[in-house]
C-alpha cells in the first residue's frame, strides 16, 4: 500500500509492507541498509520464536478457548436445566405442561404445537410420529 505523505517540503510516498515482503526486499538488497534490516528481522524472528514467547502465545490461545467454553456453558446451562426438568418427569407430560416448563415468551401451548409440527415431531393431528413414542400404552 502506498500512502502519499506531505510535510517538510515536497510530498513523498510512504510504503506499508507486510513482514514477509520487507524480509524479501531486505534479502535481495546488497548494501548496508539491507543488511541492517535483515539483521533486525532475524533478531525479531528469534525473539518471536523463543520458548517463552511460544508459550505465552499458547497460554493466550488457551485463555481464549476457556473464555469461549465458559460462554458456551453459560449459554447451554438453562437448556440443560430445562431438559432435566422434562426428563425427571415420571409420567408423560402434556404440551401445556411442557410449555410451562420451557417458559419462553410467546411459546404457549398453541405455538409449541406449531413448532413441533414444523420440526417434524408430530403430525397434523398433533400425534407424535412413531419414533418419538416413549410408551405404547397410551396409543
């Protein structure tokens, strides 16, 4: 990327390079400035790859992973608690009871039936499809 810089009299171009491009240019320059840049980049790369720096980056990545897992756990906890309430039932529960357990806005019995039909759990007559029957004695 080239940026035109004003100041100190005449305008001049300022080149913004990626590290790999800067290294490439420094390697092909056969002069004092090229050697100076090359030595600086080698020093920076050595520092970047020390065991301490590698470990520091690994710890930062681990901390981010833990943060992401904590956020996911916090997101899933209410769902797990709701599932525990549903599966703890000793007998079948009605859709009305299920809607009360789920306790989400705008998800009463009617909307829950619609959702169950849409998602393929029950048919048009609100009967569960065979693979979702828990017991056969109430059919």
